[in-house]
C-alpha cells in the first residue's frame, strides 16, 4: 500500500505525464529513469513513449547491459545513441563544468531524435534530492527545455525507491550510480585509458560482493576504493585485500588505497568547496 503522502505525489506524477502528447525519456537503467519510463508507458499509448540511452566510454558495459535487459522487461520502444564525449575538448579538460558540457551534448542529441520522431518533450530522471548537490547538468537541462517530472512531482530518492518496490520494478534497490568520469578528480584530464581502468576495477570489486555502493577514484598511479561505510572491514580482510591489490596492479595502478570515510555521494565536489581548511602550524 502506498503511503498517503507518496500517493499524492504518485498521482500528481501520472497527471503530469498524461498531459504530454508524447515523451522521450533519457534512460540510464537507474531507479529514477526506470520509474519515469514505467509510468509514462502506463499512462500514454505505446507509440507515444520512447526510451533513449546515450552510450560512450563514460558508461560501463555492466550498466549498458543492465539497462538494455531492463527496458526489454518494460516492453518499451528503445534506442541508443553514441554521445562521444571524449571528442569534446572542453569535456576532457575536466573543469568544474564537466557535467554541464556532457549533459548539453547529450540533451541536444536527444532533442534531435525527439524532433525526428515527432515528440515535443524530452524528460530526465532528476528528483528533488538532486538539487542538493553540485549538479551543473541541471542547468543544461533547464536551458534546453528538458522536463523533470519526478522533481516536478516533488519525489525524493527514497520515495522513488518505495514506489518502484510497490510497482515490482526489479531495480528498486539498485545502487546509485554516475558516469565513470566522476571518479576522476576535477582538472585531471579524462582519457579512455583511465575510464577503462576504473570500469574494470569497479567490476572486480563488484564481483567480490563487497558492497552495494562501489567507487574507484582515479588519482593517477593511485586507486582509492570507496564502499559503504559499514562494510569497510570486509575490504581489509587479508585475503580480500591481497586479491584487490594484485588485480588493481594488473590494471596499471601502483598504489591501492581504501577511503576510511566510506562512500559519500558528491565527495569529489569537495575540491570546489574548500571542504576542510588545513591546520596551520
């Protein structure tokens, strides 16, 4: 049963979608865009909903396959595009506007497809919690007229998960994810090699079932592993630790570290906020 407070938002979301004569959903396979796609396909005719996934070296093979399998279960019209961010000089320079540059590039491609297919709206899975972190991509969406129905309905991440569970969406508890470039500190060049190192490293950690949330931050020759705070001890087990160090070195990392703070969303943005002032001696 849906709680009354969430029920109102759920009803509002469906009303928002019903008013659209057709909608292209920017689909990633994450819990947000999946719920959006599910409800759009429930309230609109099948030919009035299209899911489009942008693919590039920023998306791991794991995430791509997961999303493709998920959309098949939903039975929606689906397309993929090649977004080619590594061909954009400003993007690979990795400034604080990296996300803005990426999203603007992707959204423009989605808008072109929407026009070709006769859709007047392109929607993303932004929720109200996404406005609490540094998300320059939201500005790109605003400038290009991308709609965010989940945010408009006032839904938070936890509420989206709850609705997804009630609606029997298989990824309701899927860990939050972001593009692989977010593992590279700002102002450090984004390269294909670094992205592959990150992808393979995270896939190996995932294969060991060590944590729900996994990030491998790329600091040149040093890899820093982040997992859920309460699971840090699993990483420090000698057998596990030796496996990780050995494998990461085959990827080209000389040093392998563990972030003792655990995974924190948006931790790479601290550089932009002067997170902690150093002690003066």
